[in-house]
C-alpha cells in the first residue's frame, strides 16, 4: 500500500473510531422506543468515566445503567421517572444537562447578572463622559478652536 | 478610594474561590443518599448462595458496607486497612462483592484474610446501582436505624477511619441505645 493509502486508512480510523464507540446496540424493535432509549442514554453521565455519557462509554457501569434504562422503558416508565431513578442514586451530576437548583442558581443567573452589571457600568461611563463633554463645552476654552 | 479597593476585594474573592477549587477532587461525587434510608437488599452470601444477607437483619447497630471486587486495584490497596478496622471490633464490616467472579472473590479472601462479617454477592450490579456506587472501593457507614451516615469513595485509610467514621459511630450508637 502506498503512503497515501496508509494515511487514508489511518484518517478513516480516526473518524470511525469514535463512531464505533457509540452504543449502537438495538434494544427495541419499535423505532420510537429505540429513539427514546438512545436519547436518554445521551442525557445520562457515566460516573465511572465522567466525561462520557452512558451511550458513549464502554465502562461496565455504563452498560449496567443502559440496562436499567432499557428495562425501565420496557416496564412502561416515563422519561421523568427514569431521570428521577438516576437522580435518587447518583445525584445531579448524573444529568449531562444540569437542572437549576438552589446550589447552582448563581451559575444559571451569572450571565444575566453580568449583563446587568456591564450595562450599569456602561451607562455610568457614558453619562460621565457626556457630563464631562458638557462641562468642556461650557468651559472658558469653548468655541476657541 | 473605593475604585482602588473594589478591584482588590474582587481579586481576593476570586483568588480564594479558585484556591478552594484547586484542592477539591472533581471525581468525588456527593451522594444523594447521605441522611436518607439505606437502600434495602437481600443478596446471596458469597460463601453460601442459600444463605441470604439482608439489610433488615442489620438493624439496631451501626455497620459498614464496603463495596469491593477482585478486579479493583484500590480494593487490594485498602484490604490491610479493612483487616485492621475489623480487628478493632467496633462495627461489623459487610462486604458487597460487586460484579465479580465467585471463585476469584473467595480465593482473594482466603489468601489476603477476610475482614468481613458477611459478604453479599452482587453479581449483576443492581444493588450497587441502588446504592449509587460508581467506583470501587466505596465504604458506607449505616446507622442503627438504617440511615446512610457517611460515604467514602477511594481506598479506606486509617486516617479516614479515625477522622470521619469513628466520630460518627459513637453518637449513632448512643442514639440507638437511648431510643430502645
């Protein structure tokens, strides 16, 4: 194989490697249920390998949690019930999309808060400049230029 | 004056917050079980599948639940400490053998010594999920009325035992005695 060929294979490996890591096991015949299953798996964090969802992870714990999700869907539980099941056991950290709570409220409010602080600072700054210009205009040197 | 003091104060606050963050271990996840009733289980004993180990039988005294497995490196590391803790006879140490091989687990205990009053076998890992286990070894302290008092994630050390576990065990025992 030429050097180009080897390179192409390696590049393909880089791209496909991550695609293979994704949990592609078909758990349900019903596409709607399979979609729910995959979506829930992508929402839940694998706590054994903390920056992966349970869909991405090959850790044994992730496999166990996928099994729980699968069986809860089969038993007719709602998405909210499945999330609650995980929350009761692993806490907020299990959710990849965090909830708002008293403990992390500041984090959620921070962008709005910073925007308000910035706006106030800007208003102050502009007002002060405007007054300074007014003073200059009315001052003794006004109009000489 | 304040236009010089304010940035300084903000800087000190930020530096303090970052310093705290520097010494926190992000891999330790706080357990939502603390202060809540310990999840019930009844599992076969590692040594005799016909003999069930149930949380209900452990009521009335404080006890430890140690989650371990032969595939877990940290478990081997803490094993000596568990033997020492068990030898102190303060609380029974119950083992939860997590997703392990029965024969391998028995061999481990035969070779390294058995610190456990009883070992429950959680072959499919369901009980571990109920307990929010995410990485062995984990050690829980359960009060006489079945409340989770403390959880330690990482190999046990005598320091953790002295500083975190022992101070919580005596008050728990006293409350249980006063109540009965």
